[in-house]
C-alpha cells in the first residue's frame, strides 16, 4: 500500500492549484495599493490646490488666439472651442500626412526593386538616412532652415499654380465654386494672394511628417513585396504578363496582406508624431492644450483630454485599417 | 536565363545604370540631381556656413552648464569608459566562441580604429578646441586603441574566473559614472539642472535604456502569462502607453507627477523625464520581447520543466536567452528610437542637445545659424543610431548558435 | 499483474509507476482519458500503441505532471503525484522524458544541454557532471560533437543527445513520447538502437511509438489505447500474432 506519509496534506503555498490564485491575489493587491496611493495623493493635493476635477472651466473664454483654424475662432470663444480647433488642425495634418506619406513611401519602396542600380541605392540611402535622425530634429530643420529661409515677394519660388514664399504656400483653386472660376496665385502690392493659402508652419510640419513616415512605409512596402515568393514572378512571366501587369495583378494583391498591418502601425505613429507640431509653431491639439494648461492650471483635465483624443484617433485608424485588412485577406480565396 | 556576365567595373556600371533607354534617362537625371546637391552643399559648407556658432559653444553642447572646476570628473569618467570599451572589445575578439574561428583583427575593426583616430584628430581641430583639450582627446583615442590591442593580445592569458568578472565592469562603471556626474561620496553635488547638451542626452537615454529592458521583459512575461489578472494588467499598461504620444506623457510627468506623490517625494524635472522615458520605452520593448517569446516552441519550456528545472530557472536559462536573441533587432530598434526621443526633452524645457541648440539659436549673436547647428546634430544622431544598429547586428551573429559552423 | 501500488524502494520487480482510474478533461470539455490503469515494474519496457488522438501521449505526460488530471491517482517511484509543487519537482528529477521534437536547447552546446539540469537542480559539481556527460555522449555515439550546437546535428544525432540529456539526470524511469516519429527513415534505427541498449541495461521505460519491430524485440508488454482507454494489454508475441480484441486487430491492420 502507498505510504500514507507521502500523501500528507499539501501546504497551501505549495499547492499548484492554489498558487495561481495566490500570485494573482498578491499582484492584485500590489496594483490596488499603488493605485489607491496615487489617487489618494492626487485627490488630496488637488483639493489643497483648489483644482479638484471639474469641467466647467471649459466654458470660460479662452483669451488666446489659435492661428490658422478651419473652424472660425477668436479669443472670446470658450476653451472647448480652442481645443476643438486644435483637434481639427491635428486631423487636417494627419489626413494630408497619411496620403502624402503613403504615396511617397510606396514610391520609395518600389524604387528598391528598380532595375536601375542608382535608384535602388538611393532609396536605401534615403531610408537609412531618415530613420536614424530624430523626427523632432527634422521638423525644426524643415521649419527654420528650409521654410523660414524662403524668399518673399517677387523672388518667391513660382511654379505654375503654386507659389512658395516665406509668408506661406499659395495654391491655385476655384475662387468661386458656383461659377467654377479658377484662380492662380498673384502678387498684389508685394504680397502674394491666392484662393488657397497654407502657412509655412503647416508646410514644414507636413513635409517633415511625410518625409519621415515615408521612410518607414517604404520599408513596409519593400518587406511586403519581398515576402511574395519569387516563383510568383516567374510564373507570371511565363504566362506572358509584362512586369507592370505582374506587379499589379499578381504580386501586389499578395503583398498587401503583409503591407496593410504594417501600414496600420505606421499610420498610428504618424498621428502620434503630429503632436510635435509645437516645434514648428503649428497650433495643433497638443500646442493648444499646453497653452490652456498654462492659463488655467487644469493639468489633470488637460492631460485627460489629450490622452482621450489621441486614443480615439488611434482607434479610428486601427478600425479602418482592420476593415481594409479583412478585405485584403479575403481576396486570397 | 542569362548567367552572370563576366564583369569589369565599367560593364557593371553599364548594366546597372544604362540597361535600357528609360534606365539611362533616370540615371542621367539622378546623377545631375545628386551632383547639383553635392556642389551646393560643398559650396555652402566652405563659403557660406559660419562654424563659429559651434566653436564658441562646444562646451555648452558637450556638457551644458556643468561647473568648469568640476569637469575633471567627466574627463575621468570618459577615460574609464574608453578603457572599459577597449578592454571588452579586445576580449571579444581575443576569445572567440569555441565553435568558431575568429580573427583577432578583422577588417571592420581596422576600419573602426582608423575612424576613431581620424575623429580624435579632426573633430577637436574643427571645433578649434584649445591645444590642452585637443591633446586630451588624442590621449583618449590612444588609450582606446592601446587597451583594445593589449586585451586582444593577452586575452587567453587571463584566467577564466577573472574573465567572467569582466562584464561586471559595466554595471559598476555605471554607478561610478552616476556618482561622478551627480556628486556624493565626498564629491560636490552638481544639480541635474546644470547638466546639459550631450551629457544630458546620454544620461537620460542610458538610464532609460538600462531600466526599460528588465521592465519590458517583466511586462512581456505578464502579457503571456496564463493568469488573467497578470495578463490583463500588462495589456492595459502596454496599450495605454502605446496609445499616447510621448510628448503628452512627458507633459503628464512634468505637470501631474507632483500631484500623484506626497509633497517633496517627486523627483526633479530631469529625473521625472528620465522615468517617463523609461516607462514609455518599456511598453515598446515588451512588445518586442513578446514577439520573441511567441517564436519559441512550447516544447522548450516543457523539456526544461521535465528535467526538473523550476519555472524561474527554466525561464532564465532556457526560455529568455532564446526569446531575447530573437527579439534583439526589434529591441535595439526601440533603443534607437529612445535615443532619438530624448530630443523631445527640449519641448518640456530641458537642455538636451536639441534644447541647447534652441537656446543657442535664441542668442542674437548666432541668429540664422540654424543650418550649421541642426546639420551637425543630425550627423551626431545619425552616427549614434547607426552605430547601435551595427552593434546589434554584430551581437546577433555572435549569439546565433548555427551561423558560421566550425571549420 | 499486480494491483498493489508500489511501496518505496526498488527491489527487483518493484512497481515503478502505478496509475489507477486516471481521467482527464481538457478545458474545452474533451474527455481525453477515461479511467486508465497501468502498472510498470522495475526494468520493464512498456510500449503504448494506438491511433492518433487515443490519449497515449497525454497519458504518459501525466506521469511527470506535464499534463494534469482530474480523477484517479498516480504513484511514481513510491511518491504519489499530488498538487504539491515540491513533490512534482522531486518526481520530475526521477523521470526522464524524450520528446518527438527532441526539444534540445538550441542556444546551448550539446555538452551544456546535458549539464544544465544536473548542475542547477541536483546541485552537482560542474566538473563531475561534465565528465559523466562526456561518457554518456560516448555511449550514444556522439562524443566528438560535444561542443557543437544542436542545430548543427542531424535529427538522429539530436534525438540521441536528447536521450543522453535525460540520462544525465540519472533518472529511474524514462518516458519516450514518439521518439522516432519526426525522424527521416534512415535515422530511426540509430535512435532505436540506443533505446534497445538502454532497455538491456535494465532501465524502466514507457515508450509511445509506432515501431512494431522495436515493440516485438524489446517490449515486456504492449498496451493498446483507443479513445482514452486501455483496450488490450499483452505480451508482444501474443499482441502481434493473436490479439484478443477486434479494436486491436483493426489497429494492426492499419499500421501493417
């Protein structure tokens, strides 16, 4: 018979059915204590400073101006309008940035498959150069060294339908949408005018974000195309497809399954990186929030607004890209 | 199928650049563009650029407002670091892995030595440092090469127990360095607000890199744990951090940390930023490590457990060494990002390299000298990041168990 | 067949493994083991056969607690397998296991694979263990590969290293979970020879395998499992020439 001493009662701290529960209880307790400690301090300190969580200040007049807004805004409007204007500015640069970075990045990514050795190497150098220099440094470079050094007046850079001057980017557009009147930039008393004007701050931020993100997107695209087995190219060639058709009909549909998830994370970083706008003087959400904090001292509320907004932007991008991903993956069958 | 053509350089050039009329057109366009850029850049660097802004502020860019009479401590630290680097480098080459044949002086090492020597002579000359300080840089470079040579030469003479102690130099040096920089143990305190430039950038990034790594491993293990509570708290933390831009977290650190801790306990602004960087990077490192853990077959842990190894030992000796090797490139990628992210400190009013640059730019004497400063900073960061990337690839080969099989 | 569980100690013919009424449900509700009984005596080689999904791997993995079970009891070398982690660690030290996928540690050399556990778990001196490990490698015929990494060896060599790694812990029982199933055909024999040699030396072994020839030559008893139950248990001669149950005949036809 089995010796009874061996199967004596197992102490609870050595019982493998109880250990998971014990560990979890311990971790839970630690987390709880830390959170309680932090929140307790927060409430106590905020009460002492008279800053207990409240949202009513959002209705007070902001008293500061937000430059270049899509929504009409002036200093007499409330704080929430200022934050909203900042959010809209963020969305504007993010949307344009996504489009620009995708186009440019794809071009660079495809260039690394070019038959031209110089082009191929240039694409590689571009990626290695951009990825190893901090984005913030690139942004201040674009703003202070490139855009603020643009000439003004008659010596501005003039292309058909587009003028680049220190005072901004002037684009041709319809001056009257009803009568479809097309109007280009024109000089009026030494100052440029055009139906569409972008500030150099916006221009520098957009350029910086596009150039930076494109380097990462190029790598995603390159990796995606490289993931398609070589046999697919050979099979398409032997069926008589020309290289462009092969790329379009055979390779890209397969590469997209790898590319789309990679793009998702690059898009989210672009959205988050747009918060560096303050470095080139563009009034995005973060920059407005910083001013708001300096005026009201409402640190907790401002941080909550910031974190919440970026979280929502991330989630929206992820949701859209996941939808796209499902479409791409389904095409397989 | 066309077989590889016998290629002279000229033929290769022709094949790569002018294989078709379109290719030729592209090549000519690109060559023209590159030439124009190169000529403009050289012209600018030689005739238009005024490097006085860097020459006059070189100390500010190096160490910020670190008190002049205490700077010998930083020289001492540099010397120690240089010595330790040379020693480790030499031992690495002098003691190849048992299953490998390794050269004592491979080509890369010879190139590296040439670059270091050239830099040590040219950079101080360019910055117009005083002769005494130029001399110090020459000596540092000479020390590096000398220790590298000596350690490689006599590596096999060092008894094995002593060899095992060598890696311990680094953590010791780190603590010694912290004491040398900040003071204590009989040294005069130098407040963090007086650190700046490259010194601050290196202190912040090295602190965050060292701490975010173990933290990231714990988070990754937590996220893959079978215990729901552990898993979910790790997931919430990681996703929260990854969902927020770093600047908002730094902002949180500067403005809310004071409220979260009892009065007086909150660290000063420099250390607050360092902790935020650490907690930020940990979430990203955790994801890299998680991918490494996921790549491991389940049988590895089972085999270790079936041999009687308790879970912690199985993790330390079997699971983590393999997972971390797989995660190495992605992890170093995060370290590189972290080094770049230190520039964000300039946005919350700290004087890291970029912050120093911005204050220098604000000085009317150097108005409009943006291009010179920002280009040099870019070059500096590029070299630092590229070196980390190269180091990571070298480490990968060394740790790869099957690459370069013996003989 | 004895029905009394083993008492401590290891007199010849002592019971080394005693499983009684073992039942296991997977978390998804699948009833993997439906009351399995088995006793293994010292020096015996028990071969477990059966179609895939019959629960044979799951069953032997309960012996060293790689799988838990909900009902029944298991004694290994006189110790009852309980929920006490100390008890589980003790049993794992006495029971070696060889896996289908070898599961060698690829980041360690062959020699380090062998010495890791004895040094860490049994706290034996590294020099002594290394000497013993080299002897074991000699025995399985790969001493000259001691400083290579597993990735540089063939599948058959890797599996022999895996056997040596288990033996280095000086176990009293060896479990083999389909040790030759992942091998190229020409490498199966070299692994089986090592196992045969081990059996000749008197090691207690439980082997899950489809190798009929090995079962015929080496097994003391053959067990056929199907649907989480033991269908038939017999001496190899009887099992392969004249099985009693229809399920066994069906299985033998399938693998023939």
